[in-house]
């Protein structure tokens, strides 16, 4: 995962497997699926966030995926 450009301003933590996770991320726990979640993720990606904290248990993974797809940001530049 190449996050160099995405993490240059906010920093990143190096993981044991060699990947980097941006320190600053958007958490979508308790964000309901649908337009609210899509907008939140899109706005975060537009603001250069490259870390989206989500989980299947949140029930909004389809909205997160739609926002990422619609954003045009390459998937390999976002830590999910």
C-alpha cells in the first residue's frame, strides 16, 4: 500500500507487516448507512483523509464502498 503522498501531512504508523496506517482517520461507527455515510466518507476523502475506520458490524460498508468508488481515489491509496 503506497500511502506516502496521503500521509505526508499527518503522519503514519508503521505496522509490523510493513504497511503504513495514516494517524488521522474517519470513524464511521454509528453513522447510519445511506446518504449520511456516503457524504461523510466522500467529504473526508475530498479533505485528503486516507484512513476510514469501518467494520462489517457497523452495517454501513456498502455506503463506505460507494463513497470510495465515487470519489475517484484509488483503492490502494486508502487504508480501510
